[in-house]
């Protein structure tokens, strides 16, 4: 779009952050200008996302400096706003570093505003159910004439094929992909991963694909439609298990915290009841483990070689478990670390929040929770570091429609036009 008024509002909206009235921090609305000095600081992303997959994908781009504008329906917004504690928590995390506006895409007025945004945008990310974007008039074919340079990313359940119209959620992709079949313990029911593996896998592939699309767009001047499926994305993470089943001639089975290639390789309980993962990955480390735990297991012919240990895995786990139970967790971990054996406490989520390493490396950033009971919470920052740019500071997720007026004003809508849109319930 050409702005309604070509006069620049950069002076008003030019800072990286602006204070919110309750003392938190929010990104400053400044269309076509994200976090200065970052790789994507000249990229504007529109997000028609909900729950995890779409919002996490756009969050990754925001972490690289893109300005992300989250578009929600005026009545209720994202499905996980004001839901359960887990839903609130996921919303607060995956929607940090974004602007938030409301538009009724079913109204002519709301759709017109959205097309104005599309003209200014570089990227659009949506994870509607199959066919929904087209029914709303915001599918790729609808928006390509509006902005031929738009990189449009659709995160769906499946690629085109027999399953393409089936409803899909993260557990559907985990079940179909075989992830559930290898998660958990032998003889027990299948288990879903403790985090949204399929959603986040598709989000990561989405972000990578968007970056590739933007690079091609910059070279050719032409946009493109990228489709990222939950199912196929999750299957890609199962590659070595699929290869195993074909070479071994049998399906892979769950093995708890273990690994088919290594033994011992498991979580064992300490004298004070804590769980500790222990995983020597060489003969030297196995012998070092035995010495560190003052155990003579390496002298047992059943455990002499890796092949022997794999063959007698159950007896081995009993022996290593008994050795670990002689020490409290802190001493057990210290002994094995000093011996060069891979070891770690099995942290719960509160342990992770309090982890001194994460604190020292500034891996967590504080935001003000806008959903749930509010208050400050610490959430992960972008984990990678670069000598070429600084990481974006975490900023608070938006209240529903919090930045609508500011974004409309930046687009050139005057006070009277904004009032008219509100009266029409378009925003």
C-alpha cells in the first residue's frame, strides 16, 4: 500500500521499545522497521496465527529483528488467550516481541485495512485450518495481486495428498509420524512428547523457508507461497528411526530414557531420590564411570564390551542403578563430571528457570505476562549468538488489540477514520 499520508511518523515510533503504562516494555510500532541493526530489521511480518505453530514461527523472525504484527479477531483473539494456565503461558511466550492489532477479516472494512497492511508487508504467516484463509479472502491467490513480492507462509497439517483435508493437531502429527511409538517405556501406552514437538518443528521449517523465500524475493522481485506441514516436518525428525526400521527389518520400539546404540544410557535414582541421567559413550568413559562410582561392573564379563552391555541391558541397568544409589545427587554428578562421563540432573521446569548457567549466559529474559494472572515471567531468549548482531531484548506480548490505533495511524488512517472502523466493529 501507499500510505494514506506520505508524511513520516518515524520520529514518534522510531525507538526499539516504548514503556507501557503498567511499567512493562513493548515494541514500538514503526512499519517497515524492526529492531535496528539486526538481520531482519527491514522486514515486516504479518501473523495470522494461533496457539503455537504460526506464533512460534513469527516469534523466531522477531528474534532476528523483524517487525511482527499479530492480527487477531476483535472478539477473543488467539484461541489460547485467557484459557488455562498452560494456554496462557504458551501465549505469553510465543507472542513476545510483537505488535498486536485486531481486525475483523469477515468485514469489508477490516479486509480493506488488512490489504493496506499486506501492501506494506514482506512476509505473511498463517496457520489456519485448511481452506480457512481462502474463505476469508486472505489466501495467497487473494493477496498476490495486492503485493506480488509477498512471501506467504502457510503452516498446515499435511502437504497436498490423501491426508490434506484431515484435521490436524500436534499430537496427530506425533502419532502419524511414529514419534509416539518410540516415546515412553516398553509395554506401556504410547506417549506424547512433553513439549509441542510437531508444532515447533513446523515453525522452525517455516522460519527457515521464509528466510529462503525472502532471499529469493530480494534477487528476483517475486514473492512465493511456502507451505509447511506438521506431519512431514515431524517425519523429518524421525529419519534415523525410519532408516533403522528398514535396515533392521523391524519397527523401532520405545526405550524410555535409553538409546539402542549405547549402554548404560539411562536415568538412575540417587540416594536422596533425585533422578540423574548417565550416558557414557565410549569404552573409556564406561571404565571411568565404574572407577568414579567405586563399582566393579567393568570386571563382569557380561559388561566387558559395548555389544555385551547392550545384550545384557536390563542387568546392566540394575547394576548401574545400585551404584548410583550409593551417592546423593550432587556427589554423584560431581564424581561423574570429574571423570569425564556425560551426566546431568533431570531438572524439572522450575529447576530450569533457576539454573545458574542460564542466568549467567542471559538465556532467559523477563516479560510482563498479559494473559493469566499477569506479573513478570522469565522466558527463553533467542539461543544463538553472533559476532554480527546483538540479540533482541524480550518485550511483552500484546494485550488484545493493544497496538491497533498506533498501527492504523502509521498506515495513515486519521482519528476520524479510526473511529469509523471501531464503530463498524471492523477493528
